[in-house]
C-alpha cells in the first residue's frame, strides 16, 4: 500500500502509475500541483520538508487546518468527515 503524506492511497488515484509514480517519489510535486498555482503540495511541504515526518500520522497536530482547507468542494460535510476519518485511520495505522 503506497500512502501519501496526507493519507491518500496512491492506488486509488486515477493518475497513479499512468504517469504518476506517487507523491513521495515526486517529492510532493504531482502533476496537478501546478494547476492550483503551487510548487509543492502543502501537506508534503509541511510534513516531510518542514517537520521531517514520513506522513501526517506522525504529527501531533493531525488533523490540522491543511486538511480542512483542502476539502473537496464536491463533498458534503458528512462525506468529508467520513473521508477525513478514513485518512486519519490509515495514517495512524501506517508505520
């Protein structure tokens, strides 16, 4: 299971392996990051580059404001909370 810094499973992403090798291998620079006007994923930047963690599950501040700021606007509040709980569980279970 390849898990990104933020708890997303790379295998669930439609771009994984075609052409994306995963956020970790790309050092937080997936193809979509430029589309939102950034140079690096904010989760990767905070977690890996700044705090030197493997993923957000190692941070005592999780879930931080980044998780709420990155909410998919197409999700209902309930769906977002369920997705967030799932990501948190995956991160806490990941070593």
